[in-house]
């Protein structure tokens, strides 16, 4: 899937190269942004735009609960 992003949120000030991932997650309406990068942790405190930031282990648990064991 190709996502066009029309707005640049600038929500990752400590690592500008990571901005594209947040912008695309918002534009795509993603349920989760899965990352082990600590630069994304401050996004967990934002009320808007709400982005569910989870690490790989947390996502595995979510996936297994929803779809069963992998």
C-alpha cells in the first residue's frame, strides 16, 4: 500500500529522520506503530494525534490475543 502524507506533524524532535514513520502511520490510520526506538516513547503521552506506540514484544502479545498463536 502506498500512503501519501500531506501534513508533516514534526512529533519526533530528537530524531528528525523518524518523522516519516509517524506521518505515514497517522495518514494511514494505523492501529499501531511498532518500534523499539526510544525516540518514539514521548508519543505515548500525546492525546492528539493519538498514536499507539508499542514495542515488538507488546505487539506480539496483542497479535496473539486477537488472532491466536503465531
